C-alpha cells in the first residue's frame, strides 16, 4: 500500500467520522441547554472552504514548502495519525457528554480523565492537528496558511463559546479546573 493510498484512506476516514459525529452527537434543544452561538455552522463552513481551497491550490500550483520534499507528505501522514488518535480519544472519553454543538446536559459533569487531565479541549487540538497535517501534505505554504489560519480562528471562537457555557454551567468548579489545565497545548496554552 502506497503512502498516498494510506493518506487517502485516513483522510476520508477522518472526514466521514466528522460527519457521523456531527450528526449523531448533535444535542437538540429539548435534550439540553444549547449555547452554540453559531459556532458549529461557522466551523463547518470554514472547514469545508479551507480544505477545498487548500486542496485546489496544492493541485494547481507546484510545491513551495522546503522545495517540495516528499518527506513532508510522510510528516503530514504522521501528524494526521496523531490527530486522529487525540481527537477520537477525546470524543470517546467524553462519551454521551460529547456534543457536536455546544450544549450542556443536566447530568453532565466536568471530565478530568484521559487527555482531559492535561488540557481542556483535546478534541480541538486533534482537529487543529488534522488541519496541520493537510497543510504539510500539500507541501505548499499558501495551502498551509489557508487550511490552518481560518480554522484556528474558528476553533478559538468555538473554544470561547464553550468555555463561557462551561463556566455558566459549572461556575467556580470549572474555573478551578481551568487553573490547573491548559486550554489546548500542555504547558503552553
């Protein structure tokens, strides 16, 4: 199996999983308090537009990143595998508490297990790493910027919305949790 085939299989598995998770875990207004403020729609628009544009640019223009070395495709694949492990692990750890839109269920509690011991938003870290992987795989600086910058901005907005909802729901308990964990990158942010 070639590197390109493995990339395609993992990329489409990730994309399909995002669609399935997006539909299967969406909280309806009658099942919990939804605080999404349009962040889910924004995220999907940015995700689709960024991937489509970055892919088009990488196919229409020659590689510009470090002379277009093939090792970037391998690096992109490794980062994608790490991204999938982090993202899927975070979603599985939250279980029924995970929601594709920002929503708080009555029985929900702050989860401090798995990756949530170290960072508050590992699923978003996995998502951002997937976009980094796409940019690396493209071997094009412009594609990397287009796929990473808008998605990072959309994810940071989403985190802001989610943090506000969690503080509203859990108050001082969540504030205390946020003081002992980083948002996205352990020891950094």
